[in-house]
C-alpha cells in the first residue's frame, strides 16, 4: 500500500490558501505524526485525503488517483478516526462498530451474518469483548477511541487518518493507545495521526510531517526533523533537546527553556 | 453472538401481538353492542367459511363503522410516530417531530387550502404533502445555523408553525361559513370520527409507500445520527439518504394529517417510549415505533370515543399527554437520549 500526495494545494474561494503544494509519500507499516500549530491545515489535509474537499494536485493510492474513486470505494481504502464524541442517541458499542460496514452494503441492506462474523474478529482483535454490549456514551474517552478504531477496522481500510487520537486520554491510556498504533503499523496499516505533542511523536512514530502555514516544513524521522529550530518554527517556543539512551536506542526529550 | 438482535426481535413480536390484541378488543367498544364472540363468528365466517355469520346489523357495524375507524387510528398512529422517529434521526435531534418542526402545520395549511378549493381527497393529500415539504425545507435551512442546533431547530419549527397557522386562519376567513368553515374547523381539531373506507384508503396508500421507504432505509437512517462528516468517511451519501428519508417521513405526515386533521404530539412521544424498549438502533426502533404508535393512537381513540357521552376530539387528548411530556424533555434535556 503506497500513498502519494503530490503538490496538494487547497484554499476556499476568496479565502487564504490553506495548503500550499504539500507533497509526501508514505507506505504501509509507517506510523506518521502530523505536527503543526493550530489552524495550520492538518484537518484540511485530512479532509482532502478523505475526498471531502477537492484540492488541486494529486493523491494517488496504489497507482489509483483517489478522486476517481466513488465515496464507497474510497471508504474501503481510507478510514477516518475522529476525536471521540457521543452521537445524539446512545448506541451499544457493537452497533457503533457495525456502522463501519456501511460501505460494503447496498442502500436497503442491513448488516447480516458476514458483517457479524467480521465484527467478532474486530472485537477480539482489539480486546473489546467486555465492552461489546455497553452503551457507547457510558465509556471512558480511551474506550471510546478504541471503539472508533474498531469501526475503522470494520471498513477494511488500511490507511487510517486519526484526528488527535490521544488528545482526551489520561497518561496511561495515551501510552497504551500509542503502543497499539505501533502494533497496527507493524501489521501493515498506514497510520497518520495529527498530534500536538512533539514528545509523543518522537517517542512512538516512525516519521514526522511538520506542517507550518500550509507548507510542509519537515519530513523524516523524528530525530532528524524535530530539532530545536523546528519547534521554534512550529510553536514559537525555545526548547532544549536531550537525547537520552534507553534500552539500546536514544530517546529525544524536549525541555522548554 | 447476535444476542441483542434476538431480544429486539422478541420485543417487536410482543408489540405486534399487542397491536392485534388491541385491535380485537377495540371492536366491542361503542354505542352499538358487539361482542368479541360476534367478531370471531363474523370473521370466521367471512374469511374461513366457518359457521354462520351473525346478524346483518352487526356485520354492518363491524365493517362500515368499527373496522375503518380502527384501521385509520392504527395507520395514522403508526405513520406519525415513524415520521417523528425519522425526523429525530435526520436532524440528530431528540426533540424533533412532525409538530415541533412545523411539518404538521404545513400539512394542515395545505389540506385546508385544498378543501377550500374543493379538491378531491387525493388533491388534499398532495397539497398537504407539498406544503409540509415546504415547511421542512425552511426547517432544514434555518435549523442548520446557530450554535445550539437542537434549540435553533425547535424555535425555527415554532415560527414555521405559527406562520402556517396564521395562513390557515386566513383561509378560514375566506371559507363558506355554512359548509366549509365547520368542516375545516372540526378537521383541524384532529379527530378520527369521520373514518370511513374512503379516508382509510386516502391514508393507507401514501402511508404504505412512506413506511416502506423508511423501513428499507432504516439501517442507513442510523448513519445520519453520527454526523455528516463521519458518515461520508464511512462511504455513505448523507445528503441523498437524508432527502429520501425526509420525503418519506413528510409523506407519512401528510397522509395522517389530511385524513384525520392535526393530531399532535404522537410523533414526539412514541419514539421516546419505544427507545426504552428496543434501544436506539434504528433497525429495531423504527418498526417498534410504528407498532407502538398504532397501539397508542388506537387506545387513545378508544378512550376519546367512550370516556364521555360526547366524543372528545382525539387531538385534545394527545395534547394533554404530549405537551407535558415535551416540557419534561426540555427540563431534562441532556439526559434525553
């Protein structure tokens, strides 16, 4: 699975350019952190890749231009994992996950045996058995995030765009989530998460995309991209950087000056 | 593994049996005495060719008076409730219903207009449908703006309702005070007392169409409740689904209102009551709501025609039940899931 984003530009008519010639390519197995200050176009970039905004430039997935796909076909390739929030009505966890099967069903079809069989697998994969029949809105933030991921797994998409997946989680759940994302990447998913934490990006992701003012300011391994100058560019903040050896590798730590 | 599905299927089956039971028990109610035994004898004879049929007069009461009225109550109750359930999902708003959104007032105005112009029953339904759709259009446009979307929609619905009520009042001024005015006024109160086979057929055909569309789309409907952006990312066309659902729900509203006047609140109360039984999954909620609505309106109609020597228009009774319920919902909003 290879995703190529080629000179992607987007701006609303009569508005400012939000994305300026963003280019990168990524493939399965990567866990990419998309960093950038608020309002810099992270969400816009996601929405372009999801086909919800039509940008100038090209997005190609495995040789196929994304914009030539129908919404159904696109949904089976690229999944979006929003920050967890409860819908207007309360559904059981199982039902939330089943909604991920929508792309594979015709207008008048309901989830049947095949979908339930897939649901069983997904639930087992993510260890959601104990939550299966609980109401979604009674779950903790971390549990809700897991359910959202289960729903993405249900779509069969191998490219996941995650909107600040760890934002509302406590420290323990953040860590567990990031480890889970690493495991999923190893299994062949391509994961792109937007995040506000360079520390988290440095600890867990295999690669960092730094977006500043709609332009790609950096692209590469966290230890290459995330230096003091980059943090200054992105967040207007001076930091000291320490590389601490830990278990055979070095871990980068950011200390505000 | 499909534990929940089984439980919901049982709930639906029980509701269906309850509806059939209520229908049977409704036949004997009324001024002319008809016993349950008479009903079984009559239907046994006519449908299965068993035994002898009871007296002709009993047959006439059963077929020409009781049966159409019972059917109309069930059709209108099921239609309004299913429409309310559909609107709640489409607008992701637990307070939506045909009356709250102004769809009912729109339909009432359209129907009154058609009565004034002397159109046929089909024309009345069509006119109700068009006006109701127009009110929904306004609700959609206005309801999407503002910070508190739930309340904005409710307020917009109030304004639309009041606008169409004013329009209906204008029509009343123009109506012939001898014949048309009483007809319009009484019909506006909401009543099933005019039920005959013609009104049953008028309501039945559009209700069957609208209900069929909603039942077929009932799982898609659920995807509208998680928000457009997410639905789109799951490969669903929220726009198309929404239009299909609104058309179907509005057709149900128009059918109910043009056949029996403005019977309010059913579409708000019943989906919430049903949600307690089946859960929010639209696959079960929608059919459950339709069955429950049929049962509810039939029971309320039975009360309205037997409680007092004079028949109470059913719209008054449903308002006595629905309006307090709505107030309770406003008070307890966050929890109204």
